[in-house]
C-alpha cells in the first residue's frame, strides 16, 4: 500500500518536471522583439540588457539544436 501511494504522488511530480518544447514561432517572436528594441534605441540606452537578451536567445537556439 505504501508503494502504491508513493507511486501515485511521484508520477504527477515527475510529469511536472518535463519541459515542453517551445512554440514554433517562439524564436522568431523573440528575434522580432529584440529588433524592435534596437529600433527603439536599446543599443544606446540599455546595451547590457540587449546583449543579455541576444545571448539568451542564442543559448536557447543552441539548446534546441542539441536536443
């Protein structure tokens, strides 16, 4: 009985840990938003945040290619 209860609690926990694949247009949307930020002057006003966003997008693309 203990094992059954443990299994009943463990399965939903493990299922919640699975990461879903991003939507097909997620990377394009992120790229468009970065370009919109550049057009709004992000390179001048917040270059560190812009670089961080570009690095994170590149990491996400690399991660998707590796999986």
